């Protein structure tokens, strides 16, 4: 019995193939390298600044010259009287946005896919995501005008007899969460639906034809064909949404907050901004943000593990 002799691997030939392939993709490689360079420059190099949270840095001189403070700023965070209210507002706003705002783009994409008129479909889709391109500075000004005591909302409600006296809605803490959540959904749900619309467009028409032959109606096709086919996209976006649950849209809240609604508008991002920039407590604000980043990483790992077990879809 002859033992087959294995031919030695020609490493030079393999390297030549790789180099030839890289040269053939040289334009794509340059584009990718620019993205990697941008990420290193703006995401990884600034991580050196995390060391500020372990030092007494006052914004003057080099970070390396600042004296070490150890865990002092982290201990101060847990002893801060404001931190509980800040966490409550952050989780309250973010959880409501997740519960209410996350399913809406999915539902919108499902029903938009059922429209027979392609022209009407495009008009509705365009109108839905136009607010995304307006900055919160512009939308904040619009909402401030609409919700003032002489704004259009009060005029309409008083004209319908729903209220007797005008209300300054942004001055009432009880209305603030509702305003933030509703305006965020109005601005972003159309844009968020684009990913689901793209995922639905990639579904094979043969699946719908087979469902039609089996006697499935529109809602049955949505439930048994469309949703299972886009569960991967839903899972990925859900993981990202959970990991960002401690983010409360800094721009939005900054333009809508005022001294009257401060008890409801104080979230972690605003707290870090005011403590770090306004009061110059750079080390303390960095410590708060670092704890927030670790919690976000923990939530990302949990959400990734849960979705992976439930439907075999995950980030990693």
C-alpha cells in the first residue's frame, strides 16, 4: 500500500495570489484604510483621556502632570445626591423610547410594504423620514414655539374646549418625558424604518407566492413570512438599542430643557456636560462617563447573548 505523498504548500504562490487580489481591490482597500485611520484617530487615540478619571485634572497643563486621585472620583459619584435622579430620568426616558419607539419602525415598514401603489409608497416613505434631516436646534425651536402658552397647541386645545387656560408644556416636568419621546419618534421612526424596508425588499417573492397558494392572507404573510425573514435585522438593531439605553439624545434634551423642567430633564449626558464643561470638574465627569460606558458594554453583551439564544442572530 503506497502512502500518498503530500505536496508541499507553495507559500510564495499563496502570497502572490493575496497580493494580486489586494491590487485588484486597491481602490476598495484605500477606502477601507481611510475608515480604519479615521476610527483610530477619533475613537482609539482619545481613549488615553480616560486616565483623567483617575487623576485630579483641572484642564491646565498636560494630563501626565496631574496628580493621581485613584478611585476618589468614582466614590464621589456614588455619594452624589443628584445621581439617583439623573439615573431615574435617563432610564425612564430611554426605556420608554425603547418600548414605544423600537417597534414602530418595524410596523411602519411592514404596512408600507403592503401598499400596492409604488408612487404612493415612495411619497409616504419620503414624508416619514424628512424630519430626520432637520437638526434638533431647528426642531427644538419649533417645539418651543408650538408648546408655549401662546402656541398653536394651546390655541387648538382651548378652541376645542379641552383646556380652559393655556399651559406652558415645557415648563411642566410632568409633560417633559412625553414631549421628548413623542418628538423623538416623530423625527426618527421613518429613517429607522429604512433598514427594515431594505431587508424586506431582499425577501424572495417566491415565499409570498407559496404563502398565497397555501391560502395565507396579508397579515398571515406579515407574521409567517416577512417577520421571520427580517428577524436578523431586528435582532442587530435591538442589541444596539439596548446597549445605548443610557443615552438619552443629548442634542434633543439640551434644546428642550429649562430651569422649570430641570427635575425631569436631568439625564446622564446633560449631567456630564454641566459638571465637566460648566463647572470644570473634568475628572469627575470623565469618571461618570466611564462607568456609563462599562454599563453599556455589559448591556451589549447581555442583549447579544439573549438574541443569539432566541433566534441565532447576534453581532458576534
